[in-house]
C-alpha cells in the first residue's frame, strides 16, 4: 500500500512547518541570545533538535536560586519561556500538556536543586546561596515514565548543565545529583497524565 499526498497537502504541511519555525524563533528571541533561536531552526530540522542540541551548549542562561517557604524545597527559577519555547518540539499527539507549574502562586519553569525531603533534614540550616544567580546550559530533551510522580505516565524534560548545583549540594552534605540516583538536573517541559 502506498501513501499518496496531493500537492495541496504538501503546501499546507510546508506552511505549517514554517509557522512552527516562526513560533520557535519568536519565543527564543525573547530570551538572549538570538543565535540560539537560529540554531533551533537551522536547516529546516526542528524534529532533529536532539542532534542540534550538542551545538547549543555554549549558550548560558541564568536563573535565581529560591526556597519555597512552605516545605523548604530549593529550585532555580528560570524564564517560563524556556518551557513555552520547547513545548512545541514534543509530539502533542502523545497527549503532552505543559507541566502544572504555571498560574498564580505556582513556581513556573524551574530546575529542582534540593527536594522537600532533603530540605526537611536542612530545615534549620540557612542556604546561603538563596537569591544568587545560577548559570546553566540546556542539553538534551528526553521523555520517560517518571518514578515517584504517580499522577503522570509520561514526562518530557530538557537536561541542564549547572555546575554550581552539585557543588552547593555537597556543601550541605547532600549527594551531587538532585535525587542521589545519578539523574541529571533538568527542567520539565511537558507531561501526560495517567488515565
């Protein structure tokens, strides 16, 4: 069986692809620097972002280290545009939605640094780095069935290289990785709820 596509359908696909490119460039142009947006849409290969990502590592972003007052959870607050800009690259046909972090009183886009459980052990300890900027680079996009997030059956995230986070964690007697299991620091860009 062959799939036959009309010329009209091909033009429609091309227009949609160009519109997607414009959307990505628009979001990433809000952030610094513009070459990042250009690399993301280089050579008409949005779907090959994963391959392009190795070229993007020289671009450094900054976020502010914050601590949640209610449970002590420590995270790097990053621009929400990181999630909004990367979300169109994941396949929405898989039922992906943006993470439930957005809205009044919510964290927004972030990189987890010290979990609530770990923060409980440090509740009387002042985290001196709170309020400081943390530099990071975006690396690769992955999807996985998340351990410990029972409401979700799939999560998409972009890994980040943030050299200050492992150093900070070690200063407070914690393992270098966020969960102590060797997982990369990351920013969640999409989720799919269990049915």
